[in-house]
């Protein structure tokens, strides 16, 4: 197994951890942030490795392995993007609900103790 394959395997493992964390009811933003930073470092390292090596010169089995790993990476990246989008949407909805609830409570408090100073 060559270094590009090892990088892709590590990258896929990290991406899968991110997808799993995003799938949790209460995901850790700090953990996701650390994993995304680590993922970025692996991507940068993979880019450096691929500049040094021509994959087309590898054996067909190596090329197939790298292609399969990269396809997995692409699918996981899409899952991360979709999960982040869904999480953002859900959090926006929670924020809207909380805002409406707070406004309703504020109106109730105003009605509960009306200002009668004008009498």
C-alpha cells in the first residue's frame, strides 16, 4: 500500500467520524472543528504527494484501489456537506422557534402587568 492510499484511508476515516458526529442529536462543534482541521491537513498532504507522483504510471490494481478510495472520499464529502446543511437548517428553525417563544412570553408579561400609570 502506497502513501497516497494511506492518506486516502486516513482521510476517509476522519470524514466518516465527522459524518457520524453530525448524525448525533447533540454533536460537538469543537470535535467537528478539530476533525475538519485534521481533514484539511490530510487533504493538503495528499495534494503534495500527488504532485510528486504520477498515478497513471501505477499498476492497474493500484489505480483501481486509489479510485475506489477517492470515490469513497467524494461520497463522504457530499454526506458531510448535506449533514452540515441539514444541521444549519435545523438550528435556524430552532432559533426561529425560540425567538417566537420569547416574543410571546414578552407580550404575555406586558399583558400580565399592564401599565395603569395614566389613571
